[in-house]
C-alpha cells in the first residue's frame, strides 16, 4: 500500500489486495487499485461492495469489468498503443529507460517519439495519468529522505573543469543529504555522478571523469554518450542514490544514467514546480543560462511569499558569473531585503564553499 488518507487507499500490489480482503474488508469504497492483474480474483470481487472504488489500468475479465462497473466502480483500462505504463507504481531506473538494445530502441527514445507523433485525446489522457502516477511514486520516494537540489547548465561538457566541479559538489553533498537534479546531461549529470560515487574516494571520481571524457556530450551520438556512463556504472557497481527529474518535453536531451531514481514527466511546468517543492534542504545554483536563471527566480518567488519556517536556502555559485556575466544576484538581493528569505540567500565562490554552507543548514 502506498498511502492511506481517510477514505482513500492506494493498493499497488496483488499481495496487498489479498491481505486486505483476508483481514475482512467488505467494501472497496475509496480504494484506488493500480496495475493489478485481477483476472483470477472474480469471486473475491463479486463478494465485496465495489461502489466508489477506482480501477486504474487493472486487468479484469470482461465479465468482471462489466460487473464492477454495474455496481458503481470506475474503471480506467490500460490504453492501447502507449509505450509507457500509465499506472506505474515506482520511479524509473536508468536500466528501465535505456534498456540493453541501443538508445534508438530504448523506452526513453520510443516514448519521446510517440509523444511527438500522437496528439489524440487518448494520448493526452495517457500522459496526464502517467505524470500523476509519477507524482505518487515520487512522494513515496522522498518521504524518508532529505533532498538538496542542484541546478546548472545542460551544456557543460564531460572533461571540463565545470563538470568536475559538479561531480565533486554532488559527492560532498551526498555525505549528509540526497541530491536531486533536473536529471539531464551537463552539470545535472555531473552532480548525479557525484551522488553515485558518494561512497568512493576522490581517486575513483577522477577515474570516472577520465572514462566519461571519451564522450564529452550526447551529440552527435547519444548511444556513445550513454555507453560511457554505463561503463562507469560497471566499473563502480552499487553506487549511491540520487534523484533526477527530467522531462520528455526536452526529449532531444536524454536523461543521465547516474540518478538511481528518475521521475520523468511529460509536462515540463509540472516537473519544474515539483523539483523545487521536494528540495527541503534548499537549492544550489551552478552557472547556467536561460533555464537556470528561470529556476533561480521561480525559487525566489516561492521564498518571497514564504514565512520563515517555509523558506528553503538558495546558494549561487560563482561570484563573477552571477554578478557580471548574468547579474541575477543583485536582483535576488533586492527581492530578499527585509523579508524572511534574506538570511537564506547566499553567493559563494566555489563548490567547496557551497557544500560547506549546505551542510551547515545555510
């Protein structure tokens, strides 16, 4: 069971369904059953009241589906021709999205192609149902972890100083917190790499960086870029955990393979809002361009209207970058002045400064 909230009960496994009936449940009112194979549970379904219950992507015999509908249940069947499981109950793993047959045949690539090709109402419904399922799975995943977000440019190349800094930041932050990123390439991948190597020493990180430098970016070959990442995972198995929250909205950018859990959404606006929401320990902003600047002020807006107890720290890395190249810092300071957020916004020179500040609670 994922969660119980009053009359709402999420039942995501057949074992949970059987256990609840064995314990005497006689009404499924308020139950939300997701992706269960109930084809052999006809007698059980006929023995209980199913009014006001919800069957999401469950497998039912035609007779049982007709029966539960007639008795007041709502049934959302699995939609045909959809590459993804609209009712999945867990976040993705890198293996789920990339598979083993090459990127072109991967679930990630096929889903992006489908999302660009299909514009029907069924496709829109499938995307909404999928993103809702990811919401539920993500809420479960973050419930017993304290997350710190790291934002930064997707164009940062493997082999660069900026990429190495991101990896070091991710590794240092992961000693006390769980790092979360936008889940894409560049600085985001570097930080997730650091989370993956949280239990390793700096020499392992340097070795991994050298391996990755053979494929600096996902262009011209996503396959070569991904192969280098999975080679690092093979070299250093049983990596640490971190979160990536990418989107098929930017489907030309693949998700990075170093996040242990991937909450991939179709809706980009939903994904961006959720990424800010789950980072209770605050967000570190590495140098970036339009997207990173947008994220700074989206986060600033949340903090601007928050009371003291709800403000999440903001740490901008790169004094010259954020005061001269893209002068976001002066405006952020002006917004924060005199408000509860003022003492929680920071500008530092290096990723080491950022890691120390984040570990202190900022």
